[in-house]
C-alpha cells in the first residue's frame, strides 16, 4: 500500500500518442477555449452593461457564464500545457485544486440550470406572481445558495477523496483530475465513505433532472394554450435554449459515467470526457444567443459600440 501522502504527482492520460496529434489536440483545445472565453465574456459584459437585461433570467445566465468560464479554465490550460510540452504529469496539490474547482463549477452549473428552469416555470405558468417569487432579493438568495451548496459539495468530495490511501499507483485514466478516476487508485476497503458521498450527489442530480422534466411538462402545456402564435414563439424562444443546454450537459455526463463497460475504450472515454467537460462551456453562449433576440441585440450593441469607440 502506498499512502497518498507519499505521492508528489499524478500521471494524466495523454490526449494522443504521436507528437503531431498532440499538437493537433493543442490547437483544437486552444480554439475551443478561445471560443468559450469570447462567448461567455460577451454574455457577461452584455448582461452587466445593458439595463434592459437586468432581469432574473439574465442574472442567472450571467452566473451560468461564470461557471462555464471557471470550468474550462480549470482543466483546459493544463491539458494544453501537457500536449504542447509532451508531458503528462500534474502535481499533487494541482490535482487537488483541479478536482475541487471542477467539482465546484459543475455543481454550481447544475444548480443554476435547475433555478433557471424554475424561473421559466414561474414566468410562463405563474406570470402574475413572477415579481413576488423572483424579486431581486430572492434571486440573490437563490444564486448564493447555488454557489454555497456547490462549494460545500466540492469541498466534501475533495477532502474525502484525498484522504483515501492509494494502492494502485498514481496513473489516472483521464486528462484531468476527477473523483471516479481517483477512486480507481484507492484501496477497495476505504472507498465506502466517498462512494456514499457520490451516491448522495447523484441522487441530488437526479432530483434536479426530475424537477426539470416535471417543470417543462407544465411549461409546454401552458405554452400550447397561448392563443397567439407570436406569444407561443416568444415563450419557446426563452425555453428551448435552456432545455438544449440541460440536455447537452446531462446526456453527455450521464452516458460518460453510466455507459456499459463492454463498449468502453480509451478513445471513446476521452471523447466523452471532452464532450461533457469542454464542449458545453463553448456551446452554451451560442445556444442562448441564437434564440434570444434581446441577448443577441445586446451583444451586437456591445461589439459595435467598442469598434466605434476605437
């Protein structure tokens, strides 16, 4: 048995075996990260600078953009660095920090997506109570609760995981540090506590999923009863981007963790991990901007205004 305190670094899964493919992955990750930084940065700037976007929906969208920026900045720069310099190591403290931060931002994203679903439900199904149920103070409290619960969840998982004795070396089967890969290195008799925490987190995630499904059943029922076609189109334009983002995050993450072992392979696992950890932060701003005319107009005004000043 090798205790975790005796390990100074971990070995991450290389993105490719050949030097040419490593450089190709570096360029691909660079493009995705720049797209994520640009898209989420524009969303944050547009919402912060446009007074007509100071509403609950855009307030939560701003928080969601912050989680996307945080998650991609947590894992992509290290992967790019390893690909560029042809290395695969990460320090013990770096791995702990990466696991904590990625858990924080992913947990906050799931909580915020659930809150945004509640915002759409109240807006469409209970419009007369919207100002009461989603006032500025209530929105601030919900956002604070999302971030606080995400912080607590990430802290518990990080502390629990890094207190486990490691019996199976220090090579992780992933290009970044995450809890399931760390558990594969730990001793079988010491996993129960962290597996219990993971089970609680999965139950909470499943509860969020059930809440989203139930809410959207009620939302679509209410939308289909709207008499005017313009009203239905406006309602769908605010709901469909959120539903698309939720589907992208949950479907890729669920398949990555629950796929049958018979179809598992290093290349497939790597592709799936990129799909649920790297692609959503880059696509989320595009999904929201394509359907939301107010956000699209605010982003365009922000871009043209900057160019005119120059």
